[in-house]
């Protein structure tokens, strides 16, 4: 099933500027990912899991419920985290902020197939 996950992640990587597309366990371990050469995937995944924990805690604290999607926008790009289940999330890193709409559209489209592929592992 990781081949199916990899094929779905390749769709994100086809976007100009996307340097990392991954499915990550909520403990920060990489399940499957595709990245540009030189990208420290394991380190990014570990830190990203903390970002999702922070977003979840903030949502509970302010009474907004669970995290649907977390978007971190930086001067030189984006990091997008989207929970697939209580055990896994999608992580997208892009150097182009103008990719946000397309990435969000693709996340909506690929959410269920990614969930099913991860659930089958």
C-alpha cells in the first residue's frame, strides 16, 4: 500500500515549488514521502508532528474543536499539515506561497484515498 501512497504524494510533488510531500505518523515517524534531494525528511517530519500537536492544543483551548488543516506561511513558502486520522497526517512543504489554493484543493481530493491507503497498512 505504500506504493499507492507514494503515487498520491507524487501528485503534490508535480506542483512547482513543492519540495516535500509526506504521510507522517503523529509521533513524527515517516510513513511514506517524496522529497527533493538534500531535504532532511526525518527531521522535518519530527518537527511537523509537534506543529500538529500545538494546533490541536490551541483548538481545544479556544473551543474551536479538532484541527482540520494547519497552514504555516513563511516569507519563503508554506508548510501544510492535515490530519488523516488520529495516527497519521499529510505534510506538504512548498517554497511557493501562491501554491496554497492548489495544494488545498488537492488535499481535499486526495484525503480519502490517502486515509484508506494508510488504514490498509
